C-alpha cells in the first residue's frame, strides 16, 4: 500500500509540473503549415526540421540499401517508404518533441512562447534551409532544457526514496559511476638532448614499435647502440609524467594493447616507449558518494519520459497539400 501511495504521489507531482493545455488547434494562418499540440507551426519552421533530416536520410539509405543518390533518390521506394517519406516521419517526430518541450519551458517560465528560438532566424531566400539558424535554435533549446531539468530536480529531490536510489544505482552504476580502469605500464624514456644520431634512433624505434617485448630487453639493445633510456614502472593513478595521456592517444589509434610497445613524444625534449602490462577494473563510485547524482538522474529520466510520452500523443493538425509542397528533391 505504501509503494502504491508513493507512486501516486510521484505521478501527481509530474502532472502538476508538466501539465499544459493541449486544447483545440488555433486557426492556421496562411504562413502556417500545421499545428502541433495546439501550437501553430510556420512553413519555415517545418521546412527547417525537414531539411535538417536531409543528410541523415541520405546517409541511412546509402548505408542500409546501397542506394544511389541521384535525381530519383527521394521518390524511389526502399522497403516500405521512400526516403522523402522517411525524412518527413523523422522531421515530424522531432518537431513534436521540440514543441512539447517548448511548452514545458513556457510553463516553467523559461520561455515567453513556444518556438521563440526561431523568431530571430533570418528569412531564407529561395529554397533550402538556414541550417546555421537551425543549429543555433537547437543549441539554445538544449540549454533551456538543462535549466528545466535543474528546476525539476531541485523541486522534487525530496520525493525520491532511498529504495528508488538504491535500485537505480544498482542497475546503472556501470553506465554512470564506473571509475576508469587502472592501467599498469612500464616505460623507457629518452632525453632528446642525449640522442646524437636521431636517424638511427628513429629507425630503432620503428623496429620495436608494436612488438610484444619487455622493455628491460629493449633498454639493453638501445643501450648497446649508444641510446641510454630510463626504465620505470608506474600506473595511471601515480602518473607524474603524462604517460597515461600517451596511452589514451595510442588506444584511439588502435595500438597500446596489453603487452604491446608503442612510442610517444611526451614533449619536444622527451621521447618514450610504453608497454602496458595489465589493466585492472577501477571499481565504482560508492553509493554514498553518488546519492545526489543518483537522485538527479532518476528525476531527469522521469522528466524525459513524461515529455516523450506527451510528444508521442501530441495532436497534429495541418493541410496535407501545404506539407506535400515541402520536398527534399
């Protein structure tokens, strides 16, 4: 009974904060293409959302269907839809989400009216979209949504129970609160000023780069050739010489695997060979230290799911003839 009562309270709080009118659509002006959840959408704004899907749609169909991008691309049917229809579906989905979020921002007094971000966009000349303006509007929208999340978390922090916190932490600690693995490595460092023959030195570096050999053996080979290096063992928790940064760059280049030697310049005066010996799981941020963040993420998730559900069921009213004129061909 207590759990049921808690759930009812949570739902009630969500309804109070996020409730907004989705009444009958206002009469559309000649410049309006449609209305979403009662908010009139101008042809220009609809065009921006549709044009924003162009590159994404081309990439998806070329990748999935090996489609040829030519004059017939947008009206050629692949599967159940043409690329034009797929772009329209995605544009409408994102537009509905945008409008519903905007209405929540207005309710929270973070915006004066829905779609206010687009009021400052310059009118486009001819066909096409002002993608720079679209990007600017989306950026402002995301910033305002972060403020809405902050407001929501602050207002409802006390409504989250310790049981909810514990369950969320257990299910999501690998995603949010995993610490980086502790990387153990041995290093062989050379001072640039003590390398007399850089050409020979570079050739030797290229020979050992990528090999699965311990650096103590490499040190002897280099020493015999007149290149004295300092051998050391350390890990990413006690790294005073930035070897870990070199390791991260190496893994991005698909090198630096366990047991493999890779070369890196730490500075213009210091060059090193690094060999990872092992990688140990870094563990997790303790629940006691993560509780505040756990609470925030629970409430952010609730807010996101509520808005997504409202967007899914938001009513759409528009003139099909007007929308049909907006194509990507």
